[in-house]
C-alpha cells in the first residue's frame, strides 16, 4: 500500500505530549485503512523527545527529525513537508489542541476534489473554543483573525491545523514566513482555488507551556504586513506611503514651529528647513518600511532623488491650489476643497515617482508579480 498521508508535527519541549498525539492520530486513522506516517520535527529540545520518538517507532509509523541551530515553528513545518512521503500532508500542533479525529474528514474533502486546502476551523458552524479561554484571549484571537481575513477566503485563516496535497506545495523560493502562521503563508502564496473548512473544537493544552509570546505576536504583525505586500502590492505600498506621509506632516509642523520658537528663525526659512527635514524623514521610513523589499540603492543617490521628487510634488500641490483658487471661480469660495485636491495631486505624484523611479524593484520581483496568482 502506497503512503497516502504524512502528518507533520513541529515540537519544542513537548515530550509529555508526544505519545498522546501519536496515539490520537493512530486511533483516528486505524479504521480508515489509510497508510500514513507521523513526522515530528523537533528544535533540539533535549528533553527526551528523541528517545521517546524512537521508542514509539517500534509500534507506530513515527519518526523524528531533530534540527540543530535552527528554531521556529514555520521553518520546522517546512522542513517536515520537505521530508514527507505521503500524497497528502496534514499539519497539526503537538499539544493536543487539534482533534486528530477530524483528519479523515480533511482527507476526504481533498480526495473528492471539493477542496484543495482544508483547515480545521474554530469559527464555522460546529466549531468551538476551549471554555477556559478568558475574554482577553478570545478578543486577541478574534482581532488577529480579522486582520488576516482579506488575505484568505475562509473564516479561520489563523488555524495551524490544515491539509493539502503535497503536489500543490508552493515553490520554496516564494515562501518567507515569519513566526508561527505557516498555514496562512501557504494559503496566500499557493495556487489554491478551493479552500475549505471543517469544524473543530480547539482544546487548551494540558501539558507544557504555550509558545505564544508578545514577541511572537509582533512577528505575526510583521508576517501579516509581508503577506499584504505580496497579495495586494500596490494597495499595501499606497497605504504605507500614506501613513509615512501623515507622520512626515507631523514632523513638518513640529520642525516649523520648533525652529521659530527655539531659534527665533523667520517663518519662511523655518518653512523651507522643515520641508527638507520632513521629506528626509519620509525617505527613511519609506526605505525601511514601505519599499523594504526594493533594491537598496546607495543612500547618497536615493536620498537626493527622493528629495527632488518630493519638491516637485510639493510644487504640484501648491501650484494646483494657486491655479484653482485664482482661475476657477468655484474654488474662490471653496479653498479647502482646492487644498485637498492639491494635496492629493502632490501625494499621487510623489507615490508614483517613488514607486517607479526612486525605490526600484528587483527584476525578479517584477517577474514574480507578473506570474503571481490573482485572487478570484
């Protein structure tokens, strides 16, 4: 019988859960006549996990891969998938929070063609959370889920319990996960057209400690930003450019007022200097955040280029305001509207020139954007 299923389980200090989760998988698949393997990928726990896995292998199709010098749930999962031999891959946690008895339903959905990516969902009808969760933990989970919803067409994109055909695995060079939400990474970057969900009860762990820390949640936000840049590159850059611009406006005002009050400088000179300071601020943060995936052009070349385009954008802003208020009668009494139009025109010019001329994309990035699967 050919191997149909590989169950990949990342572990770190989970020795007290290994046997229980291995037995749960065996019990779920025993009556299904599914040839399977369990692959534990351990990040060098040194807690007896390796010896226990070897002992379990005497009676169960279990093996453990121990990684040295590399840690992290996402990369552990990718390592396990690379070692998998089954036609279908299931990924689940070792802490017994994911019900192994739902694996056959996930496999059935994939084999029937109903879905090509299946997650165990807490938020569809029939799904539930452990009653021990307090309001803060529930709110934290909901907010994290809401933030990810535009990226995927399922209700629980944060689920770490998922299944797909190994042949549908995205190419390794397209994957760059940060933190622990590898399922979301695969769902966004893979060419999955029919994702689906099966309801699960998400149980709280009994043994060991949760690996979810504030640091991991910050990594999740960084990962989310990266995925938005992948899925919606233009919109993500536009919004980040706008946020940086708003912060630059605050810097502009503070410098303008501060130079006058602290040095007695005239308002015209203060206005000129505050513009250059704010534009430089915008350049730094657009380089670090908005266009962080672009070519790292030499700073002494990129910085003056950005200042020059910002100056032209500023001229478009002020010039359009002047033209509208002096030559279009409607705007003589609607100067705020003219101001808003000027700001939008200047902002649009700055964004387009920054995106195309200042922060230059890598050639490989352009090719990837051309072949990137579009959301249907």
